[in-house]
């Protein structure tokens, strides 16, 4: 028995590593699945991608005219604040070519392609600015629309859009079967054209802040799209350009690396600054919201009141003023919002009690007038209802009334011996019911033969003429 137990224990110990083996097998399966799901190297056409990007760098001939007209369409779309028109212009614009060329050339150490890309990028920017500038020089097209104002300042989210869009674009281009819908979608998402059109608007209206903000936004998009292209080119290990002259190859490689390092460093710097500014604005808005929730009335809230460069927040208080103690309290809370070294500037008028009293009086007067108007409406409605009732009763009376003049004339024509005719309504009761009887009184000439017969004929005629079931005719 002891031997048997020992064997069982030994067998149990031998089978113990089995769960670890199963776990490793599952983990390897998951890794293989994820590798097949996310691997982009397998279906990459490196040679075709390089040729496609190089072929779309040039900004001359047909491409230049397509660019001009697409910029013109985008400018019109911004002027009428039509998102659909702007999207249509972005779909036909050839702006991506030189930008992708910059990222590719740095990634494969192709200094000639880099020069060509930078030159064509400059031509592209120049043509775009000139087209939008001349369009917005026309006075009727100088309105500041929401679509224009949305492109006057960059946001940290624009950086993420540019990075994600650039990565999606170069990955889509590197496939053996190109995804044109992805390329079109990236052109819309990264929105390179609207900032250039807005910059042209800033030049045309001599608003240098609009020009600088829009060009800054375009520059950010351009740098991060090129940077994303460079990263994917390096990740997919595109073949480096080889030079016969070893010294030249090293010099070009060093130049390309330096340019890549500068672009990367500049990108990180831009991203950090935008992130800091976005965080500052969000914290400032949280502070303003808390001040408003405490019962302080703040008016004239605009973006320029939050100044990141000066580290200042300006608010305009209306109504109950903040005393010095309250202002100091809110200033002391600035570090709690992450607003260190920030100034809270509170602008409030002198004593505005008279103004607030006048506003209150106007409000009271408005309420009283509304009550008077409401009461008057009720009176008018009562009178209208009474008029409707009387009108209905009058119509009913007129419907029951006999056209005596017309009937008397017709009776005189039909009965020559009739000398007088009178009419009245006789109200009769038997103390159980009340009836209204139509009564006619007729008087005949003495020369009329058989008056009784004429009386009966007249009574029948009157009943028929007046459509009455009961009618009394008396002979006077």
C-alpha cells in the first residue's frame, strides 16, 4: 500500500508542470495573432511607395493649377462658412506630395529629393497664399466667418490629428494595393488647406495675428505629417540611398540625421508648448466657472481674456462687486488650479447700484405690463365669446323671421280682393307647454265673391310659401 501511494504521489508531481506549458502555448498563440493582426511589413511595397511619393512632389503644370483652384474653392467655402465646400476642396488638393517627400527623403538619406521637396513645398505655400490673398482682397469677401476664425490658432489636438493622419497616410501608401479612401480621409482630417486660406485672409485684411496663427497651424500639421512619414519609413526599413563617393554618403547621412534631429526636436518643443497652453486655458476656464458658481456675475467672456504668454486671466464682473478680500482669496487659490505665477485681473466698475436698481425697476415694470396685457386679453376673450353668442342668437332669430314685406306684395298680386294684411307672433300656453303660432289677419273688399273660399286658398298659400306646418289666418 505504501508503494502504491508513493507512485501516485510521484505521478502527481510529474504532471504538475502541465498548466505552465498550456499557459505558454496560449501566450504564444496570442502573440502570433497580434503579430499577424498588426504587422505592416509583410504587405509593404517599398519601391512602389518611393516612386509614388517622388512622383507627387512636383508643383507645376497641371498640379499647380489643381492647387490654385482647390485653394480658391476652399476660400469660398470658408467665406460662406460651408464645411461641405471646404471638404470638397481638400479632396482635390495636392498638398500632401511635398510634405511626404520631406519625410521620405530624410528617412532614406536622399538629399536631392529633400531639396526638391522643400522647393516645391515653398512653391505650394506661395501659390496657396497668393490665391487666397487675391480672393480675399475683394471687399465683399472679407467677412469673418466661424470657419475662418476656427483656423486662426493651433490647438494641442491638432498635433495628435497631424501625427495620426500622417501615420495613416504613409501606411496606406506603403501597401501594395493602395487605399484611396484612406488617403482622402487623411486629406480631410489633417486640414492643410484651411490654414493657408486663413493666412491669405490675414494678409488681405492686414490682420497679422490671423496670418501668424494660421501659418503656425499649417507649420505644425506639416512638421508632424513629415515626422510620421519619417518614423514609418525607418520602421519599415526602406532602403537607404547609396552613393558611390563614401565621403559624400557620410556627409549626406550626417546632414539628413541632423535635419531629422532638428525636426524632431522642434516638433517636441512645439507639442510641449501647445500642451502647456492648452492646459493653462483649461485650468483658467475651470477657475472662471468656479467663480461664477460662487455667485459672481461675469460678462464678456472671450478667448483673449485668457493670455498664456502673459500668464494672466482677466474677468469682467457685473452686479455685486468683489471686495479686495475676495479677490485675494481667489488669487490665493490659483496654485490649486495649476496656475502658478498667474495674475487674476478683476475688472469691475464703480458703484453700479443705481444701474442695478434701474434694471430691477424695468423688470418690475415689464412684469406689471405683462399682467395688464394678460388681463386685457382675458377681457377681450370674454367679449368675443359674448359677441359670438349674440351673433348665433341673431342668426337664429333672423332664420325664424318672416319676410313680411315680400310676402305681402306677392299676396296682393295673387289675390286682387285683398285690401289689408297683417302679421304677428302669438304666444300660446295651456299651462303645460308654450307654443308660438304665426298669425295673419286678412281683410277683403266687400265686392269679393265667396270670401271664405279665398280665405282658405290664402291660408294654404301662406303655409306653402313660408314652409310652416301651423299658421292661423283670421278674417277681419
